[in-house]
């Protein structure tokens, strides 16, 4: 018969023995192992549905394991390109692990705005629990408060005491009202640099949110993950620089040597190009199937699908000493992205949309920023495109001011100068006046532009009766330039009406009524500058307009012309053979200070303060600097292009209502009807 006391004694001894063999440590599954054993990915969220695998995104294994409570790392920053799997593998994975394994740690989840955080909750985080079979750990209540757990509009909570609260980065009060050991900050480069009121009430959202973990300094985890934006105001780049700046190395499939994937580069030892290589079957058009990655060491070429082999074999390498203790930072560009998410071919196509590979210059600043941010995972430098005196000085040629340089045009352009225009910039007590000559370019597909004369006319510009306006009238009508037996008169004048508007309108009306009564078109026009092309305009550079008083004028897209001129002025000609199309030439006696007027402005990209994205660009003149010649070049060129279009429409294709400016036909017409000035005035 079993004695009851002996049974109790044996049971007690068994329990005591079990307790002696236990430890105080809580054994948790490593983060990567837990996710690969438990995370289920639905087909709607991935090209690889089913049980989650880190193989395509092996680069997230190490950063994920930093999230274990046993790992001493407290600050993790991931600066990333697009389509690298960050949301699924890292952001969602960390939350699931914290809920299922850590259990008792609250998480503050910050996004750029609270609405974005809620969208992430609804579309990614909440479905993840049910998709992976963890709905049972969620506890439901009507409202998320401390002590009440559940999935609600304001967050999610789970058994064990942990919970997640989604918040926006623009609410300073919310940042100061909650504390937690785990801080998850999503797409922080889209956060404003400062939030709150004016002066001392403002604060950096990164610093404000970091202080919410100060009460948990021994076991906190602060995770920053974002695609970068603009250099100098990029939160993720700042956080990345605080850490040890790890780069992901992968082995070459041929030589086995490790390397960091770069878009393009040059081996410093051999001078050989490496990175993405490709072929074009037309300007800016990628040849399908031509993209390869060239090894920096042996020159072997890889294809996109080779990522399946070398990504799982990759390793992280620190490149700097962390500036803050317990900090690791990682950079992963879209070159590492799974081939089914972001291919190397699509990266090259993004590049070709942003960069003119033939002329080696920007095609689209916004697309170039997107390429840097999404493809390279790098902050884009807000560049200032500025002309220097060394760019413009080589454009001086062997002729004097006031001369018609036909000898030069015949030898180095495409023939004689055919058209003269005049441009006028109006100041308070003087006029800046320039005369421009235009000859065909060597290929007849454009023109060669010569500065014939640049001068100032002194006197008050306030009233039309002033002497300075009489001097301009005489100059426009009576001035004749000669070369051998040829005579050249000004055929069209554009006068800036941004200052002394009514006086300029009155002068142009007076001049045209007096001198152009027998002509189909006027020769003297007011102009107004604008930053962008007019909506619905036939041409982006200029469009004819009429005031309510019946005054005809032209709107000129000044920045569009200056973009063109900046490229031309930087394009040096070696003096051999024909000049490049649209080349600019200045007389040999132009002064240094006059040439310097072409260099005073600089092109600055306009950045939206809230989003951090480039929304445009503009040419900016520093206060007090002289830039009249740059403006006059715009007006004089616009006058010539307006005149050339007018000739094509009225004289070359009079019966074609949809006629356009065709340069070869225009230059042939000029040559057949020399002297061209007579044809224009008689028609």
C-alpha cells in the first residue's frame, strides 16, 4: 500500500531537484531562427509566399539579431535603398519577435505622421499576426491603455504586458508624453528637422523621441530605418554616421574575393571600370539583357540571378569606429535587392532617365535625386550649378566689339551671320544693351551665337521723354553694322518690362507705330520673365501674350534658357574644326568684368521643407551682383528664335497651320534670300 506521506516527500524532492537544475536566464529563440521557423508571408505581400526566409535578404540577418535582448547593441540605424525588403524582413519581423518572444516590452512606433503609422499598422503589422498564426497572443479591449490590451485603432497589445503604439513625428507633445524601452522609427528622413513652436519650443524629433527611452538605458533598443533624402538634412544619414558604418561584402562567383557592390567605379590600382555595365541600342535607351555586374578584382561578369548565390554568402564589415557606444549602423543599396524586387536593369533604366550619358550632365534633377535615394541608398547633395570665369573666358574670339565676325563664322560655324537681334535690360537710371549675331551651326541643326556689341546708355528711364529712350530709338533704327560689302541692321529687339513696365510698353508701341507700319510684324517687343513654361504653351521657352490694353509682349521662360546656356558655356571648344552647335562667342576686347556677369547666378534646387524632396530648381542672383549680360543673352536668343519661327510660319510654310521651326529650312531660306533683312522688312 502506497503511503501518502512518502508520496508527498518523493514529489517534493522531485520538484526541488528540477528547480536546482534550472537557471535564472530566460532562453529565447534567436531572432532570425524564430522568424524563419514561424513567420508566414502571404502571396499578396511577396513574390516568395509561404514560410519566411532570409536567404534573398541575408543582409538583414545580423541587424535582426542585434534586436535580441541578450545582444548589447542599443542603437541600430539602417540606411537603405528601395525594394530591399526592409519592411517585411526587418520592421515587421522585429515587432512579431517582440510580441511573441520578448512579450513584456512596450514599443513606440513612430512614422512621419500618425496617419502613416496607422496605415502601416492596418496594412502590414496587424495582418502579420494572423498570417503567421499568432492571433492568440493578441488581447482585445475597446481602448489601448496601460493595463488594457488588444488590437485597436490606436495600437496593438499582447499577452505578457507588451504593446505597440503608432505615433507621428510632427507632434512634439506626443513625443514628450510616452516612454518605452523599444523605439522603432520608420522612414525618418521624411521627418522634419524641427517640430513644435517657435524659438525654444522647437525641438529635433530624433532627440525628442530618443529621450523617451532614457528610463531604460540598460535594455533599450532604438531602431532607425529609412531611405535617405537630401544631404545635410537627412536624419538617417546622420544616424548612420553615428555608428560603425557597416557595408555588406559579397564574394565574386569566379575569384571568390569579397567586395561591396557599387553602381559604377574604377579600380584605383588597375584603372579598370567595375560595377554595373550595359549597352545602349540608341541614345539613353538600354539594350535589353545587356546589364551585367563586373567584379572589381578579376573582371568577371555576373547576372542578376547570381544574387541567389552570393547574397547568402555575404558578410558585414565595419568601416568606422562608432561615435556612440552600443551603436551599429548599416548601409544597403538597391543593388543588393532580390532580383524579382529590383533588378539591375531597372536601376540602369532609372539612371538613364536622370542622367545624359552622352553629354555627362543632369537630365532631370528630381529623377536624379530619386536615383540616389532609392537605387544607391544615399542622400542626394543639393547641388549648386554655378558658372565660373574659367568656363566663359575661353569663348573670346578674334574679333572686336562692333564688328561682324563673318570670317570666323564662315570658317568655324556654318556660314555667314544672317540675323541680328538686340536685347535691353532696364535699370533705374541706365539701360544695358546688347546686340547678337546668329549664324548657322556647322550641321545646320542649330546656330552659332556671337556677341556683337555690349554697352550701357546712361539716363533716367522713368519717362518715355527721357534722353535715354531717344538714344535707344536711334540705336535700334539707325545703327548699321558692316562687313565687306554686307550691311546688317537689327531685326528684332526684346526689352525687359519687369521694371518700368508702363514706360517699356509705351516705348515699344511708339517705336512699332513709327517704324513698322508697312510690315506684317512688329520689331520691338516687351518681354516678361517667368520661372516655368506657360500652361498650354506651344513652346516651353516663349509664348506670345497680349495685355488688356492691347499691347503685344512675350513671356520668356528665363531659367529654361539659362539651363541651356550653362551647358554651352561649360562646353569648351578646342579651336579645331567646326564649333559645337549653339556655341557662344564674344569679342576679344570684352572686359573681364563684363564676362563675369555670366557667372554671378547659380542654380539651386528647391527642396520641400516637409517632405525633403526636390520640387524644382531655379537660378538665383546674389543680392547686389551684376548679371545683366546673362539676362541679355536670354532675351537676345529668345528674340532670334521667335523671329526664326515667324519666318518659318509666314514665309517658308505659309499654308501649313501646324508648321514648326525647322533649322535647316530656315538657314536655306536665309541663304537664298540674302540680304535677309530686306526680305523680312518687305514681307
